[in-house]
C-alpha cells in the first residue's frame, strides 16, 4: 500500500494506544486518519509483549478512574468490536511483606473503596489460606479485588485496529517516522522512511519511543524505556483454574495462569534505560529462583517460552495525555507498565481531545506534559 501524500491526522504507533485512538476517532466521525507503525508485525510491539494484567488497585484517583472506565469497556468489547478480549476476572492479590507497604496500602484501599472499587483487605493468615500452594510465611497482609484479572493484548489491539480499518482508517506497517515538520509552531507533516505526509495533527502513541518522537518537534518528553521480561511454563495441573494474579509486592515478583501453565516475572529495579529487548539469561535464572522460593511447584515444570518487552516509564509513573506547546502535536504515552489495561479509554480520551477540544470521559487534565516543568507530579505507589 502506498504512502498517501496527506492526511488530517497521523497517529504514530500501532500498539493499543494508537489502535484505540484510531478506532475511536473514526467511530466519532473522523474521516482522514493515517496510522503508522514502525514494525512489520504487531507481535513485535510493546503491547504484544506485556503480561496482560488488568486491575483497579492503584494509589491515585486518576489511575483508578482510568481503570474503571477502561475495564468496563473491555466487558463490552465483544459486543462493540466483535472480538473476544478474553477478559477473565480471576482477581489480583497483592501480598505485603513490609510494614511500610502495609500502611500505604491501607490508605490506598480506603481511596479505592471511596471510588466504588470494593477491594478486600486480607490479614497474613488469610493470604496464606487463599494461596495454599505458595510460601508466604512472611506475609503481613494483602489486598484482593475480584474484578481484576487478565485480558489478551493481541486480541484487543487487533480488534481495535481491524475495526478502525473497517471505518476508513488507513494503516501502514513497516513505516518508521524519522522526522516531523513544524511551521510557525504548528505541525505541518511527518517524514517517514517511505516519504513525506502533510498533516494537521500528529498523535504520539509511540510508547517506549515517545520521547524520541517528541524530540522531532523540539519537546523534551520524560519517558524512558525500561526492559522487563517474563517466562511461561509447561502445564502445571495442580494449579487451580481460579488461581489469581499474585504479586509479591516488595520484590516486584508476580505469577498468573498462562494456558495450562504459569507466567512469572520479576522487575529488575536496577535495569538501566534502553531499547534492548533481548532476554537477560542471568536475570531470568535469578527471577526463577525467587519464583520457586514462593511457589515450589514451579520446580516440577519446564520452561515453555520467555520474552522481554519495554515499559515506558515517566518520573511519576503516570501517563501523559493531550496537547503540547507545539500546536497539532498530541501525546498519549508514558503509562509505566499500565498501558494495556488503560488502552481502551485512552483512545477514547484522545478522540475527545482532538474532536471536542477536551477529554471528559475521565478528567486527565492533571496528566499533561506541563506538570513535569511545573513540579505537579502525581506519584503512583502501586507499581511493579
């Protein structure tokens, strides 16, 4: 497919943010939308490499509201989009082993409940009762919300992308943006490795590469790519079908069912920023040892597969939404590991920004780019 000479709106990035934005723009009546994705296959995108978790349990009001809206959209996804998102409400259990975390989570649970998220507080013994296969002798407390769980990133991403195409969005894969033209403070076009496209608006939905894209218009966008990796196992028939998404919070270690086996991963908090998505074999061995300490049953499983992907991390672990000082240049990026779960509503919010002038489904006015220079950061504690 040839690159068009012009488009009204160009979206950079074909992951869930770009796909959701494209769909919601087209669904709301936009008729000249072009989506550009640098990879040849979406399986190589950041969305497809995520663990698939979706949750309401956050520490800030805006993240909780984003989850409430986005996960409600996932429940309607098959009716609206025609694709099963494989949304499974298995629950998330945060296991707390540090006294400081216990005190912070008590406050977080109060906030969640005030916003209609009925998170349950668990004592240490209740954590151990609910997770009989795991070794949590040191658990002091925990939290669980039954409507948290898992969905399939590829189904959601491709569902939005295919519906966007049906509604007239032009999507080009294997097309990298290498520059953006700005005239008198306004976006005028994008330069790609396949040629030039004149346009009025550019939506930066480039995920881990969003900072690089911002540099093309002279903006400093404080997003860093950080590698995270996971492993999946061969079947473990002793794992119950209702096994929840389990997070050993202090260690950033997590487990959930994946097919007939498990997926496990642990965040390397010393991982330097960068775009390297190769597996770190030494870290995988270290993380698996930690996982087997918590779940000895893993010693009986084989390694099925493993992969690495990139978090797009901001200084306050919250995303960046909306307009910028360059007129016509918009951002939806920086979700700090929570992009997939907020992707549905994020695209809707961007369509509201572009077509109505402001977002209203969720108030994200505090998540603008300017907050970093103004010192108005909103810290998210529940990050793994």
